[in-house]
C-alpha cells in the first residue's frame, strides 16, 4: 500500500507532462511532414512558380536535329525544351526560324529519331483517314503522347486565305505544332487551332463539336525549303494503309513535347473566334 501511494502521483504527473510535450511538438512534426522529398519527379524543366509560367506544345522531326512546332506557343518565351514527355529526358532547344503568317517555328535540339516524310499536298485527297499525334493537356496538366483519328473533312478558308484544312481527329491544348499523319505515314499537315465552341454557341445558339484545323503540308514544305532544311517530300501512297496502332508505334518516337517558359507579366496574344492549342 505504501509503495502504491508513492508511485501513483509521479505516474500521473509524468503522463500529464508527456501529453503537454506531445501537443507542443505536434505542429513541428506536421510542418516537417508537409514537404517530403519526391524522388519520382521526372527530369524536366520546372520554372519558378512565382516568376514564370510555362506552356506545352508538340513538335516533330523533319530532319536530323531539326523539328517543327507552332510559332504561337513560343512568342515571348525565354527558354524552350523538347523531350519525350512525362518521365522522359528534356534538352534545351533553339528557335532557328519562325513564320508568323503560317504559325510555324523551326527548332534545333540534340535529339535522335527518324525524320518524318512530308506528303506533297497536290496528292492529298479530301476524305482520307488521318491521325493526330501529340501531347494534349489533361485537366490542365501536360499528359503523355496521344493519338486520335478522323478524316480530312475539307479545305478551310479564313480571312481570304485557304492555307488550312479541317479535320475531325480530336485535339486539345498541347497539340499545337503536332503532325497530322496519313495512313501511309506521311505528314499532310500541322495542327494549328480549333473553333471556339463556346463563343460560337453564344452567337449562333448552336454548339459546334470537334471543329479543328491544320496547316496544309505544302506550306510546311515551302517554309522548310526556305530555310534550306533537307526534307523528304513524297506523293501520298494511297495503297499503303497502316492502322492507328502501327502509326503510333512507328512514328511516336519522332514526336516530342515542347515546354517553354516566360515571365508571367507578358500576356499571350489571342485570336478571336479561335482557340490555340
């Protein structure tokens, strides 16, 4: 009984002191656990969130170390990188030439891959099956490479120009600059923009769906030849019909993600009635 009395008070006191000490240390423990080191983050550029913003697009090889992308995604950009997408290696790219009228940019980077052949436009008929390869953004974040399929719907005139065609293959932000590939594996166009469905619905009370546009291959050929790029131009081979999974397996290594950064204070130009991708 004497022993029980002597140990009872100190035990309660020790328990109380321990509880107070745990409550005092709990905020510090939580603070330490809020920022764990993430070892699985891929080796790709990560600009400072406070000073810069980044955008993504798509590019494809047209000659050794030379790629084509969309010019609008590179306006006022201070750094440009290309790579194989999430989890892949990215390298610095240099903007060699641009064409504001055609919305094209020529990039140079230390990347490997097989350049894509380009189809002569006068051999490309309306109604052929096409595939769009690129890196569309998913829920606002860069995603993995995707392939979507559709047909070449027809020519598209805009502001008195007929430099584009309409296609039904689904595209989203991040697809800009990506290749439109025919079933024979040749490039017939470069993804440019899509119709602004919400703006159109406000004016017409109709909601257009999946109205997308790409630059014709002939303008791509003219742009690259003006820069003395050694490209491969061939007639469309209508007898060669590759399935979408075959196109993706063979040509996806030649299609890369573009990440570019710029100061947040610089506004991106917008075109009414269109949504850049």
